[in-house]
């Protein structure tokens, strides 16, 4: 019995450890699988992070694009407001010159002296008015040219800032996108030379040609900036039409007297009434604002016919304008016509430019506007605008390609393996790349009162909409440009794949 027990124990001891071999094999296979899965996970994670980095870089470029267009819109609006001020300055200069001339001695006073029985009733109030006007005109003569030049200089600065900012944005995009990429992943860069290379040439050309610098001054024909600045709702009434009655009863620029010396009858009368016409208009070639103010006296002697005489006139302009005539001394009806449907400098007694205008206005037209208030920067200056008709709301896409060297994908060097156990990343050219596109787009909010009350809606949303609720097409006069990601085209993906397969790794900063 004892021997049999010993033999049993020997058999059990000889069989122990046989299950360890397959367990070790399965453990080794599991470790290899875990190792491969871990490296695959790192590759997948790296691809996702790289694509997110590309999206961030492309979106940052689109934000710059939208800011460029919004900056042009804000500066265009500022220049429009300044042009309205420039027109008001030109109008005020013409008006005060005419008012001073009307209260100064002229041939009209000689006619009144020879026809009126009591000419002092005319001359005395006129001299009082002259004394009151003199200090006002002196102050305006000193102030208005300075104001006009400062407004012109400000508009010139805005015009130059538009062009410089636009050029700077295009040149800054690669560096900005690269900075954003590195902030997301320090070992990632925008592919060297991609933005200005041949693969991106068509897209870059589309972006640079999407907007253009418009030079309105010196050209005839329609212009969007001129349309806005001469719109009825833009210019005030004083600029457009200053027609009025200069006669103020019972004294100033008005006379009711007897004419016994001329007519002989006790019931004979002599009256004088003065009417004023004037306005400011943008020159048809958009090279400056020009203004004429003129007062005409109607003299009525009971025993004679009614006749008119010049009471006073004044003119002014800005820009490089020395005459109201395009080809002086030859006057044409087109010279009486301004931009935007304005003509005859506010005079409404004639429906034809230059036809049957008051004698005082015709006189000032022949004399000219006098020295320009702002010869250097008057008129409409260059501005940025969308090039041509763009019914779509999207600006050209900006595509960014980012690169990450494959040797930076695995941070734990020991896990890369060696020899036959080394795990290759199979990255073409030793680098991993990702593409992303984005662009600016134009949309003007049009929220109803209900939409504006929803959380996240615009504050006073209904006030953002157009009054007519019509669709507004893209322009650089409204600052409603925003940025968003856009799909990458199949052509760009194919070109990127072909380039990656044939090119060496390039991770230098563009």
C-alpha cells in the first residue's frame, strides 16, 4: 500500500506545469496584440488631433478673411459719413459767401437809389446786416478750409488703411495659421510653401481677386460708393436744396416804397423782393463737391415793367476743381449736372440742366468756385469693394495643410520596438498631413421679435434687419462677415495625396 501511494505521487509531480506553456503563449500573443493595438491607437489619436489642428488653423485664416472684409465695411461707412461732412462744409462756405455778397454794395443798390423815393429804407438795414455777417464770415473763412483739409486727410488715411490691411491679411495668413497649429500641437507646422505654392495657386488667385480697389474720382458712370453718398437719405436738406426767400419783412432784403420821382403819380409804387436758390452736388466725374448759392432781386416799378437783378452769389468746391466747366471757357449742359440725378445746384425752376437758371446763378457759374477748400483729398477716394456681381454669400475658400513628422507620433520611445518587433507608421515621406478648408461668408441677421427673445438670439434682433426685409448680397459696405469651416474638394485631396507620396518631409515654417 505504501509503495502504491508513492507511485501516485510521482505521477502527479511529473504532470505539474504542463498548462503553463500554453498560458505563456497566450500571454505573449496578448501582449503583442496589446502592443500593436496601443500603437494603432496612438496613430489614430494622432490623426484625429492633426485634423483638429488643421481645422483650427484654417478657421483662424477664415477669421482673418472675415475681419478684413468687416474692416473695409466699417471704413467705407466712415468715409461716407466724412463725405457728407465734406459736402456740408462746401455748402456752408458757398452759402456764407453768397450771404455776405448779398449784403454788400452792388449794382442793385445803384438801381434802388435811382428808383426809390426813400432808398435809405433799403440801404440802412442792409448795412446793419453786413455788420452782423462780417464776424461770422471771418470765423468761417478761417475755420472751413482747415476742417475740409482735415476731413480729406482722414478719408485718405482710411482709404490707405483699407488697402494696407487687406494686403497684410493675405501675407499674414500663413504665419497666423502656423502659430495656431503650434499652439494646438507644438510639433505640428503648416506645410512649408503650401499657401503660396502651385497647389494653392488657383485658390489664392480667387481670394485676391474677390475684392478690388475702386478708384471713382476722374471717371464717369455708376459707382456704388457715390450711389450711397448721394442717396436722398444720406445728404441733408441744407446740402441738396437751399432755396428760400431772402426777404425778411419789414426791412431786410425787402422794400416797399413810392416811386413818385420816376412815375410822377402819387399812387406809384416801387417794391424789391429777393429770392435765393442754391445747392451742393457731387461732380459727375466724382472728383469733388461743388456748390453755388445765388440771390436774385425782383424790382417792380408800377409805371414800368418788372425786371430782375443780381443781389449776390457765392460758390465753393473741394478737390482739384478750379472751374464749374469741364472745358472752360466753354460751358455745356453736362457741367450743370451732378452725380445721382442732381442738377442746377438745387434750383427747381427748370427741369433741364443749365436751362433758364437765375441770372445770379449763371453769373457765379461763369466766375467759378474760387480756391478749392481741399485740393489734395477732395472728391471720392479709392475704396475696397467686392469685385463684380457676387450673388452667393461665400467668399473664396482658404485651404491649409498641416504636417507632423512621423517620428513624433509615439512619445514613449521604448514602445516603438526594434528589429523585427519594430512597428512602422507607414507614413508617406516620413510625415503625416491633414487638410482643412474654411472661408468667410456674408449674412445679415433678420430675426423676428420671437427669435430675438430666444436664448442666444440677438439683442434687439429686429433692428439688425433691413427695413424691407430683402436679401442683402455680399458687399464691403455692411459688416456682416463671419467665418466657418468648409468642405475640402476632391481635387485638393488628390493633389495632397500625390504630393505626399512623392515629396520629402517638410516641416519648416513657411
